């Protein structure tokens, strides 16, 4: 039934081969221009005939003598280009291509297979070209993961393609590799990539993906490493998805050294990871293999040398330490201090030669995209008037939270950033010429602002038809200055840069801003680098893309070893007092002992209702009834004292009795002067004073 239906679909197409082409629209109506997907109007000098054939008819014009139409260029045989395109589109091959394109757009594999069966049927045969086979293989590879029959049909179609002598291209072999990965044959998928390279077809990242992911899903870390090595040899750079797969397969198989290597490669190529990759990193640090990896002792000198050589933030000497990891999400304060472990992140320097090279490549690319003379003129102006400490993307600043351009808003940012910079020089204001000469610029107060900026040599108006992004970006890079803009610089223009340097430069130079009733607030670049960092002590901090804006802080994965510092803890004591002093080997038991007691002689007499804290006493002192809470040492035979004070100092051998002595006694002969008021704990004091010791500890 499906074959019959497909044959019926293609019968009008086959009829075109045997009937006259004088009236083809009756056999197969030509679709209107609006119904053709991906069709675009071609702007050629000879497009008048194309517009007449494909577009809506023009409205009737006023009667008059018809203007002579320009002669359409004709190729061999006297046929125009439009006629050749129309004939190719209305041919059986063109109609089949169009319908297969619609199946690819709608992911309709069933209809595509019906069209293929009808095309190979001798009764309704249509010659198949490379594009037809690529559409069919693409649809089969998409459905092969869930439908085994789709994979089988895909291999059959590829075999028929080779039998017909149609040469495959990169898209063909990539679909074949996806078919092999769908049937869980990573070796076959990898062999397709090797065949591609041997045939002189440069493999792309999407060509390696099926083999790499198939090896990772099969937990074959060795095979995945071979694919990665082949990618490196071909100059194909993996992205975060491929790196996350490599991290996962090496972590699952316990290859700690490879996890370490891939983590550092992720630090170089990706810098910040998405949430899915962060989960892979956290799972590794929580594993037993991560706890066992590492060394307990390492050469601190080599680690430090690695940090200095790498520019800070990593050393590359391997896992440091042993034991379980403490892993969790964290945030950094404004100074780069981790709120979870307290470690402070570092700022990794940028090589000045890298900045100079990037500025040159940026100028070359801008001259290709812009009018060359206009951009060279800007470079000359910048050399005469620069350098600047800051560059303002005035279009972005003037339209911040506003539909109408605001010069006063730009002026507030100019004055604010001028106070932040070191030289206090006016920043460079880059603005399109249309905004300088038209609209709000005509207002008198705005005219005064523009004139003052021009007189100070701080305003550059870009020429008509130019993209001012090239101008303010080049100025900021070449001047090594701050760039004030809220533009995230993620569009196609910045993707053309194609270098890992640009994210690093942007991180250290972009100034974002917010507005409030008090004016603009500048969010300066952080004093630390937002990149995976490995400390000299062996801890790791991995930044994620979660919270990458002004309002919410960025989330980091913090991983540190669970090692405690200090000597081992003493054995537990049954109901031990909170603070007790050392005692001699065999002290007698004390009734109702206080929580804090001092050392006692070997055989002191028992004391009834002992005070909470007592000092050492002589071997045979007379018993004291209702003894004070704290008493000092007394000579062997002192006379009894009536109503003894709570705090008494040492007395001479025969002092006169004191009635109702004050709590603090004055100086007496043969005793050193007291420097600190007596507290409830008084003992024999040393000769040196405490304040002098504390000042010496502070380095005074």
C-alpha cells in the first residue's frame, strides 16, 4: 500500500519526462514564492524575470507606452538563469528534493521512506543525487536510537548509495557514524571518522561526537581516549559536552589521573561549567576513587613553582592530600573569599602579548567587515587622542531601561566612571553619528554636552552604515581600558572572534551598571578570576553558569579535604569537669569537689565545705571555718583574722590585725607592687607585666 501511494505521488513527476513542457503547470502546479521554505529573493541585476515568475503580480500601472525591459542574460542554448532554475525545480529530481526537505523539517521518516521506495521503483524511477541520500540518512540516524528498523534501513540506503557510485561527503559519513552509535557499535563509528580523514574530508566536531559518546556510554575510557587523541591530531577542539562525557567515563572507571587532566583542560577551554557538568564534578569528588587519589606529602617548592609558571590559580602537580572530600555549592564575596571554606581565590594575569595580538586580529577583522578607510581613520584618531582609562558603549548606556535615548543618563555615567579611574580623564564615548546629529541631540542642553565632549577629545561618532560595536571594542582592547556596557557580547559579531582570549579579557575589563534614584551604580570586574582554580593546598573551586548576572551571585563547586589539624583528641572522661587542672598521681578523694581545683600536696587534711577554687597551702595550716572563696598563701603560723576579706595579698610574718579589711589591699613591705587589680583567681604573680608581652606579640 505504501509503495502504491508513493508511486501515485511521483506519477505526475514521472509524467513530466514524457510530456511536452509547453504547459507544465497543468501537470504539476508551480508553488508560489511564499510557499517555498528557505527561499529568498535573489538580488541580481537579472532578477526581473524571476520576480515576474515567482512573486505576486505587480499592481496595474497607469496607461502609457510600455518601457523597454532590459534584456535578460542568456546562457548556452539561449536559456536564462531563471528559466534554468525553474526547470530544475520542476524536474522529478527537484520535486523529490523539495518533498524530502519537508520530511526533514517535520521529522517524517515514514513518508521519506515511501518517497525513496517510489524513486527506486522502475515504474516511477527518479535519479537520486547526494542531497537525496543525505536527507534519508539524516532522518534514519535521528530515529535509530529508538527504532532498530530505522538503523537497518539507513545502512541499506548507504549501501545502495555506494552501489550507485555516489561519493559521500562529511554530512553523509556523520549520519553513518550516528547510525553506528545508535546500534551501540562505537568501533564502527570511529572507523567512519578515520575513513573520512583518509579520504581527505576534514572531520568536524559533530563527526567525532557519535564515536566519543558511544565509547563513554559503554564505559570504555580507553576507546574514548583514542577518539580524543584523534581529535587533537586533527585540530578539532572539544566543547563542554564532550569534556563532560570524558570526565564522567574516567570518573566511573576510577582513572584519577585522567580526571585531573580533563579537569584542567576544562579549565582552559570552558572556564565556567553548566549545571550538568557541575553534577559530574561533584559526583567525582564524592567517590571513593577521589578519596584514595593523591599524596600525603608533596614538594611545596614544586607546587609553588607550578603556580608561578601557570600565572596563578593552578599548579598542575596532581592531587594533593588524601581522604574524603567535603563537597558543596558555595558563593564568593566581593573580595573572592569562599563562603564555605574561607579560601581566597586569585586573579590570573593576562599576558600583555596576548592582548596586543588580539587587538591586531580584531582590527583586521573589523577592516573586513567595515569600510576599511573608516576604521583606519578611527585608529588614527585613537592614536592622537588616546589612550583612555575607560570606554563607554553610549548606545547601550543611553537606552538602559528606556525607549528614548537619554544624553543625561550617558553624562551621569561619564562623570561617575571618571571618578573611578586613576587619571580622572574623561572616558571615550563611542556613539553613532545619527544619534549625535538627530533626535534628542537637537535639544540645547544636549548640544552643550556633545560640544563639551568634542572639545575634550572624548567623543567619537561612528560613520553611517557602520557597526559601532567594532569601534568601542577595539578601543577598549587597544587601550587596555575598562569597558562600560551591559551588552553580554554573545551575538554573531563576537562569535567571529573565535578565540578563548576574549572571555578572559571581558571578565577583567567589562563594567556593568544599574540605575537607582541616586544615579548609576558601577559593578567593577571582580578582583579574582572566574575560572576553575586549584589551590596550593589541593582544594578546588569550579565556577558554574548559575547566577551569572548582577542580581544573583554565581554558584561555585567547593571541594576540600576532610582533614582536621592539631594533635589527636584525648580519651573521653566519664562526667569530666569542664576545666580541671593537673593533679598528682594519688590525690585523696574530695567531698563535693569544685569544678576547678588547683594542685594539692600529697596528703592534705580533708576540708569541709571546700571552696570552689582554692590555692596551694602549707602542709599543716589550721582549719578555717567558713573559709573565703579565694585565699592567698599564708606563713606557717599567722594569727587568726576577724572577718577575713575575699581577696588578700601576702602579709609579713607579724602584721597587725585588720578589721573589715578592704577587698583590695595596698602595698606592704617585702611584697612587690601590684600592677593588675586582684581578681577572683589570684596566685603568685611573675615579675614581668602582661601588657608588655602582648605588645611584643604584635611586633611593637
